[in-house]
């Protein structure tokens, strides 16, 4: 199921045009005043602060974003099940997608549903509690339910965000593809103790095989996202060895500060835009940002690549 607007956007990317994504949705929701839950992070804002969620989307659209990413990253089925709230997932997702559509109305922007493998994190940090695991069959069933939730909620495509391994990430990506919606796969990486690029929070998962394995699923687009600006370029170079299709780059910017989801040390928009020239040189024609990147960064990307 592909909408006309999505098909046109994908063709532009295949033709080498610049397409602007939005920036960090969760960090911007918090910056505008919605408190972050210690359990579900920004997912609670769909219920408690819908006006802020809608306003964040509108701010990114006003800055030039052509894709609106619904606030569904943190309504992960793994996270919700762990906290006994799985039956709320479809309701939370439906509200998030309604807010994104309301913001995007009459703009021509495409609405994406974000899908993650988010699990409980260590209190006061952004590190996954790796001792909380799911059997493959159980995880696949949960991911299939999430993909169905995004489809029924009206997402035009699914962005797989923070994919970083060949177990949970592969299971989730395969569930998204089976939903029948178009799929983008976003890789999130960091430096391991030996300096190699590995999956974010997954030191056992080197980037090279993860990039190859997820690219083999043949999504519409592959991305490097929620990755430091310093590691984005080498990550794109690795990805390009395994993927010749459309590419996106939307890194995080700055560093996480506990206990709330605040990012400090964020690069100014001019510096961020300058870095994006190199990402585009490697074929990343879809450009945006993740945590720490705000509307002012997207506006500067528009000046750099769309004018």
C-alpha cells in the first residue's frame, strides 16, 4: 500500500534530490514543556500533552520538513509489555498518528510511523537493560502487532529507528515489511571499546554484518540515524559498501544528560549544515536530525540543500 505522496517522495530521492526530514521529536517535545516519563519516555506525551506533540510537528514543517515522524518510537511493544501496558499501544499510536496528520494537513508532507526495538533502560541513562530479553517467537509476534498498529493508524510508511543488531532489529524489520507498508531502515551506531563501529548499546554487533544483513531485506531506503555526528560519515561509508539505494542521514547532536532526555553540547545549525554536505556527497539525499536537533537545524538544512 503506497500513497501517491510517498511514491513521489521516493522518486525524488532516487533522482538524487534533497528531501528534508524532521529533527528530534522526543527531545523537542521535552524542550517545549512535556515531562518525560521514566518508563515510557515521550510516549506519554501523546496522552498528556497532545498540543505540544502537534506543535512540534508543525514547527518542523514550518522549518521545511517534508516528512512528519509520528511520536511512536517509544510506544515499543517490548517496552509496553514489560510495564504491563501493551493493551494501550494501539490507542497511543492512533493518537500520535492523528496528531501528525493534523499537523501535516494541506502541507503535502508524508506521515511516517516510527518503530523501534526499545526496551527498558538503565535508570538515569540511555543504556538498554540487556538482561530483559524475549524469545524470538514472542518478539516477532509483538513486532507484528506494532506494525499492524502503525498501518491501521494511517502511517504512509514505517521508519525502523535505532536498528543495531541481527536479532531484535531483523525480527522487527521483517515484521514491518510483512505489514505491506513501505519501510525505511535506520542504523544507529557508536564506537566500541576497540574503536570499531558497533550497534548502539550492542557492543557484540559490529556494524559491517548488521548493515549487510539489514540491507539484504531490501527496504526502500537505508539510513544512519541517532549516531554521533563524528561517526555518521564512517557509518555511511560502511553502509554504502552494502547498499546502493536511497540513503538518509539524521544523526543525534550533542550528548545525553541524565536524568531527563536532554541533550547538551549541541552543534549550532551552521556547523550541522556544513557537516551535511559530506553526508550528501555519499548519497544521503534525505537529511534531518535525531535527538538534540531542533527546527532551527532543519531550517538551516533547507537553506543549504533546497534553495
